C-alpha cells in the first residue's frame, strides 16, 4: 500500500467551501475515530456528537454513514436515536442506509464451512496463549492477543496464520490478516472491507442518479486504510468523476489519506461547522422567501392602485 507521508492538515475553510458548493454529500466516518466520545465518563461530549450528527444527517442533501468492524447491536446501541444516520457494521457486511430502518447484506455468501475448519486451531492457540481470546461475528472471526506478552503473542499469531492457511490453501475467497497495531488476527471473506463497501454504495448512488458532489472519508489508520485507498483510486483513476473527494486520518499518522486531523475533537468541529453553514443558509432562505412575499404583496397593492386610478379616469 502506498502511504502519503507528505500530507497537510485538513483546512476548515477549504472544507467549508466544498460543503457550501455541494448539493449532494456522502460522509463516511469510521467509528473508531470518534469512539472516545462514547466513553461512559464523557456524557456531555456523547450528547453533543449525537446532536450534531442528528442535525447534519437530517439535511436532505447529506448521506452519512458510521462504519465499523463492530456488530449491528453495538452500533445501534449508540446511534439508535438518529434514524437519518446510515450504519455499516462488520466492515460494511451489514449496512442500514440513511433514513431506512432495516439492515441489508452487502454480499451473499452461501458457504460458511471455513469457520468450522479453523475454530479448533483458534481454540488450541487460545488455550496455549495466556491472555488471548476469540471474537466471533457473523461475517468474521478474530483472535486477539493484545493482553499477551508482546513477543510471544506475535509469535503465536504468525504460527496460527501458517496453520490456518494450510487449512484454507484452496480457498482464495478467505483473507487471513494480522493487524499488528491492534494485536489481532482477522479471518474474513475477501470482499468484506470498508473500501468495497464504499464502492458498492457509490455504485447504487450512480444507478439512482444521486452520485455525490462531495465525498468525505474520515478514520483512524487502524480501520480506515481500505477506505482511503479506494477513494484515492477513485479520485486518481476516473477523470470523468467531478466529485470533490477528501480523505482524512486522525492523529497525523503515516497513511494513504490526503489530509490529517490532530484528534477526534476536530471531527466534531467540522460537523459543527457544517451545521452552522446549513443554519445560516436556512435563515437566509427564510429571509429571502419573506422578502419575495413582501414584494409580491406590494405588487398586488400597486396593481390595485393602478386599477382604481384607471377606473376613476374613465
């Protein structure tokens, strides 16, 4: 993967200008990048991010997705009060489009027997590796070794991957990856990743004639690289696509994103700025509409006056 080591801070004025000029927006935010707002000791910030997301997603021109490797129930627990917000769970395997109530499945897989083949391997390594544990989701299985002694956990992860690949050597539809930053081995179907999810969403938007004028992808490098990689590919490979595409990684890490944000608070600031823009435009629109009504009423009065004068002249 090609990393962008010379990227700049995401300028508020530039992004605000993009937002003002766009009538159709797709905004994807990786859940992990705003996770700290949902800390149980941070109730004020949680209420604020929920309020700001609700306000922004209520604008008809905006389609906003929170994307995560978490399950449906975990995301719904935090965002259940925002019906306008889209949710994408398990890297997009399950997703609920904005303003809809039911989850859809991104791809249909008939054969899940690979899970049965690798579970004995995972169980065996878990028994032999103190502090490790298994997370099972509908679309993927993870072996987590973050609580283990560092070198031993990494050694066991590499051994495990070798064993699993031996079992799956004829199955090129399953990915086995070692996320070293998260100390986790993930086993999942090939086309379950955040980049593939965005590709499918944009394909649907294009079919419906609603391709966004502005696409924003924000995330932490731990979970956002597939998203950044796909959006950069879209931006650089298809000159006929006129959309403004912005990718931003949180915490200024080496990433394939085009911009960085210093922390999650800057994500909240951008959302707040968008809401201020919408509010100011709504106020302007209401004021303008009232002026039109006043002018129209004055015109009717003038017509009546001219009509009366004409009658008197006759």
